[in-house]
């Protein structure tokens, strides 16, 4: 049975001989009704506060869930970023290695070209030296024959001078 403050205020008791003082009972019932009103108001306020606190608690629980999900997502993104960064670093190193190998191969090719050019120049120089030696030997041979010829003419002339001197004396 539910009793409201109004029920308490409007309660009428039967009168009997030797009963309670009606004014005292009325004052007491009014005090009880006032206290009931205060308690009901306090109960309503506490229920409102409880509802507000539950709503805040639910909001915080939702925020906590959202934060956890955000942290998990952020961790996944961080892990993916690390994996992608590692892949990118590996690709850069691989490309740098390929570039270095290409440059080394290019340099080796240039060295081979220079060595071939050097060998070719050396061979041409040797051919030139051989031709010059042959030419010089030919010229020396020619000079030797000219020298022999001049000597033999001198010998002939000297003999002819002797012969003339012998004839003139």
C-alpha cells in the first residue's frame, strides 16, 4: 500500500473517548507529511542524479571503447607504417645496390675500353717503331752504299792523280 504525503495530511482518525489529542496528531501528521515530501523530493533528485551519472558512465564507457579501438587502430597503422618503411628501405637499398653494380659494370667496361685503347696504341707504336727502324736501316744501307761509292770514286781519283803525277814527272 502506497501512502502519499497528501494521504497523510488528509487522514482522519475516528474519535474515541480517551483518544489522542487531535491537534497533536494533526501536527505530527503534517510533520510526517512534510518529511515524506522532502524524502520524495530527495528521492527524485537522487534518481535524476543517478540517471545522469549512469548516462555519464555510459558515455565514459563508450569513450573508453572508442579510445581502445582507436589505440588498436593506431597500433595497426604504426605496425603497417613500420612494415612499409622497412619495405621502402629494402627497396632503396636494393636499388642502390643495382645502381652501384651498374656503375661498377660501366666503370669496368670503361677500364676495358681504356686497356684496349692502350694496347692498340702500344701496338701502333711498336708498328711505327718497326717501320722507322726499317726505314732507318734502309737509309743507313743507302748511306753506306753512297759512302762506299764516294770512297771508291776517291780511290779512283787518288789513283788518277798519282797516275798523272807519275806521267808528268
